[in-house]
């Protein structure tokens, strides 16, 4: 029996709704396979927890999480709790302390979904963005001075290290070399306007490129890259970007495959010294929480990505195929996709489809 420990953090708003469906799908695939067991422990860490305790998680929260195989997170954020409190109190400490320096966001048009881009289908929209996840423009180096005066000022420093840049580039190149359909890597930059960090980034792209002679490399300014996501997305295979640029282009990537509500993400510690974390990128949407109309696509897709990271490739593929069957048939999809199904009905239908794909080992 293959056993994995999973820390469940449903979080806020619809995070609770969609993680419930993702767990249901995971439990179904485990039952069908017969050789895998997921052992869960659920944590109520959230903005509600913060309002009660003054912290997003206990002081020893990271110590509690460190021995799990994976973390499955719903959504974080709620009115009354500033975003910088919820993010810096939960998500960012997990990403940094557990060295989840790789963020993976697939830009893949699933069967049954339609892109807002005219005349673009699944063959055109199938690539992955690799985002540096720990440093870059989102470093915590900086501060405020003269607050409340007419000299009020803020300084925020970007931190790019050789180790950090090389690790994310080498990871992205490996994907392009081993899994990419086109063996093409596109690196986001802005070296014509940002004089220190971006030339540094470009220099290491050119250095790591020499280790992968079979991979075609393009270094593209971020503004042009955003335009190309819209005008010629079919040219991309693997896109690699710094923390801020990766954050920007992945949201655009989500938009061109159907919207933020269906987009998954993975925060990866490649060495598996610490747990990796899998989370939908949609918000907590408190206005629809508990109403049974939240779309669980992203959470279910995240469940697939989590199993893939754990080495359960066949089961991961089965979940993604079953999900796409439901989307393609359209009979059990939520209102945002033009259907009338409840969140729970969507998840139930994915579970029904799994029997078609799951084959016990």
C-alpha cells in the first residue's frame, strides 16, 4: 500500500467548498486503485482563525506541517483582514520556509472549455509557466520612512541571487528538454528598463542554456510577452519568469484558458525535503461561499497535480481526463460555465467518470 500524508487547509470562503470536492475525487481514485491511501489532517487556519487568535496559523504551524508529504490549500482572504496579513501570515511563510521555490501554472485549454481568444483551441493553448517563487521582486527587503509627513517614503528592494535564479532556470529547462512538445523555452525579462536585476537574469538564462543545447531559447520583454500570450500563444512551450513577472503572466494565462476560476497552481520543493503545496489560484469569493455554486475545477485539477508530484502519474492523468469529460459533456457544470449544477454535483460527476480511467495496479 502506497501511503501519503496530506495537510488539508480549506481556508476561507469557497476554499472550503472546493477542497471538499477535491478530497472526494481523491478518495474515489484511491478506492478505485486499491493500492494507495491518503491520510489527511485538516487545519482550520484562515482569516477566521486570525480574527479569533491574532495569527493566521499557530506559532508552531510550520513545524506541524513539515513532515506531511503535501499541503492541499483552498483559498485565503476575507473582508476585514488585509491581504498582506493573510498572505504574509500563512502562504508566504509556507512557500519560503519549505523552499517551494518553483511555482507551476499550466496554461492548458481543457476539453469542454472555450478560450476567449478567437479561433484558438487545445492545440494552441498548451504550455506551462514556471515562476520563481521565493525571491525576486517579492523580497521583504525594504521599509518605510517619515510616515505621516510630507516626506513619506517607501523602499522595496528586489533580490536576485545566483542560486535562486539558476535553480528556477534549470528546472524550467529540464521541463522543456524532457517533457516539452516544442523544446522551446521563453524567458521573461525587462532588461531594457530595469538595469541591474534583469540583465543579471538574462545572463544566467544564457549560461544555463548552454547545458541544454537541444532547447531553443528566447528572451522576451515582459510587455511583448503579454501581447504574445494573446496574439500567438501557440509558439510557447515553457515560459520561465521572475516572481513578479511570473505572477502577472500566469493570471493572463488563466484568462486565456477560461478564467481564474479554473486555474490550478503548484508550489514545489523539487528536492522533496519539505512538503509542496497545491492551491487553486481563484480567490475566496466570500459572496458565494456556502451557496453550492462555486466551480471546483481548479481544486480538482490541483488534486491531479498533487498526485503527479507524488509520483502517481496514472492516477493524476485519470483525474484530469475525468474532469475534462464532465466539462465536455456540460450536463453537470456550475453556473459560471453555463450550467445549473451545484458544486457537489460537479464533484460527484467527476467521481463517476473516474471508473473509466482508473485501473488498479
